[in-house]
C-alpha cells in the first residue's frame, strides 16, 4: 500500500525555476490585453493625484523591482496591503507605508487615479468601500479574473481592468510609458505635508517603558537588512508592519486574511530551514537572521515547536511582546464594546517563557527596562541557537490609527495618539495639570 511503498528520490524529482505545474482546469492568463495596458499608461501620465496600491500578488509574481521602476519612472506614491509589504522598499521616499497610516488613507481618499496591482480590495484595507478612493479612476491588475470587479465595481470607459501576471503587465506598462513623466510634483508636496503632520508615533513619551517601536529600532541597529521577519496575529503584527524596515520582497511572513494565531513560529522555522540550506552558496540571503514577532497569546499556540527548533538546530530569535492580554481583542472591546472585557486577560495562567525555553535547553532573556533592550538583542544575535526574548510591555497599549468597523478610512481614531495613551493632547494636559504618574492610569509596566 501507499504507506509501505518505496519511492526513489533523485534530482529529477526536484522543482527548479523552469518547472511549470500542470493543473487540470486551471490555466491562468498571464499576458495582459495590450490595448488596456496602453490605455492604463495614458491614464497614469494624465493623472495629477495618482496612488499605487500594491498587494501580495506583486510579491508572488516577482514583480517588486518592476513596481519600483514604475513608481520612480512616473513619481507615483505607493502603499501596500499587509501581504504586499516588501513590494516597495520601506524607506523609499515614495512609500506611504502599509495601508492604514493616516497619510496613506488621506492620499487614497484624495486620489484621482488608483493603480491597484495584485490586490483584492479586501474590506480590512478599504473600510467602507464607497469611500475608498471615491473620486478616483481605477486600474486593476490581477491574474485572477474573479477578483476584478468583485469588491470594487469596474465602470465602463472610466476604469481599466487588466487580467494577467503582474510582472508581465508591469513590464509592458513601463515600456508603453517609455520614460515619459507624470506631473505629480504638487501632489507629492501635499503628501509630504500629511506625513509631517500625521506621522506614525515612533515612541511613547514614557521613557521608562519598553515600547514596540524601541524594540524594532534596536533590531534594525543589530540586524540591518539581513533579516526575515515572521509574525503571529494581533497588535504585535500591526506594530511590526508599521515599524519593520522591510526593503525587499520575501523578508516578511505573516497571516493575512485568515488571521491565524500561532502562524509565526512555524513560519519562522521554515524560513530558518531555508536559510540553513543556503549555507555555502553565493545566495545573498544565506546570512539572514530569522526573527519571529509574537504576542504572549499567539506564542502559546505553537510554543511546543521550540522542541523542533532545538532538535534540528535551527536559529530563530523569538520576540514576545508580553502585555499579559490578548491585546487586539482587548483594544476592540475597549473602543467598540463599551469596555465589556471578555476572556482577554492572560495575567494568570500563562507560562513563564524563560522557564519554558529552559525546559527545551534554550536561552531566554527578559529585559527589565528599555536600557536593557540593546544588550539583550545583541546576546540573542550572538547565540548560535534559537532564543526567546520576553519583552514586558504595558497592559493597555493600543495600535493607532484604527478605523471603527464598517466606517470609512477617513473616520480614523487615534491619529494624534501614541501607543500608551488615548491621545497626545490628553497626556500633555495630564502632565501639565496633574502630579499623578503614568502608573495611576493603568499604564504600568507589567
């Protein structure tokens, strides 16, 4: 039978770059309609307020360099979905960050042309669909014809749907544009004003507390560009998406639509195995570190895989953002369910992650203050095996900005807020008029 059968493995069974799957009933169209591509090129050149909206399809197609070339060729600002992170370098001047930053939302809302590549107009991106780029013409490029017009209706004459592979279509689109330039100078100037006025909060004002932003700052210092991030699902996932410097495709592994808690550690294990396989090669990723960003709730879903990492000698730096609660659920219950908290507190019943790692004969660290973070990360990087870092963080930390369910992206909450407060103006007022400290408001370090 199958279980007892023998199978010979040799190089002929390996999948290489020339492999083409033969799946009955699935024959995707890869070359786009040339007339539609030519029309798209003209719309891009005429647009005054264009925005590129790129998704995971760009990564899957291997089209990231082409997307960057298109943006630079026509001075097009770009934002990405959660799965599209890495499609354009994080630190590129034309990058608006992942969708959800205030300046990305303002840019999309005020755009006159939306160039959607490898995206499905998911409601987690668009909010209320009627208010997502309401005055914009739309160019929608996707290999799956079922996605065209599924959520965002394609209007005849006005919008341009193009079915095909993103890399092939973008190459032809760039050739059609042929070094001609779009006039986006004033538009980019306005976007820069929004960036200056509504920046992501890069660090809470409470200097004694360990913040996600500070952790990522120290990770960037220690690892630079030689890193692959995986994440679990929750607040830590959003902070990672906002503050990780992902400048290349396939540096980012996360669970999008399904939102699967527990994804991060097994994904990191797979990445670590892939990196290990590159040892001795000339592949530029052979020296990459693998960092798993997790929460104290998500990490418990697959924490037993520390045993697999130990058994197969795979190196993953596990960063647990430990705020003793299911942070994203608590935040929603706080904001949208009248503070009716249910099954979110993890103060009692969670393991001691330091002892858990020790049970697998792995090292673990728990910094006591922000001053310890850099040294702890340095030790984790230098260790040859998987390590666990348990970062204690404030219980009532929030991700900002956030859009209420069913609302328009222009109805953002917390645009002027920092991670540890409901609003900068509120905390400044408290500091000016009140002698109480942060701990009196429930922001104490756990």
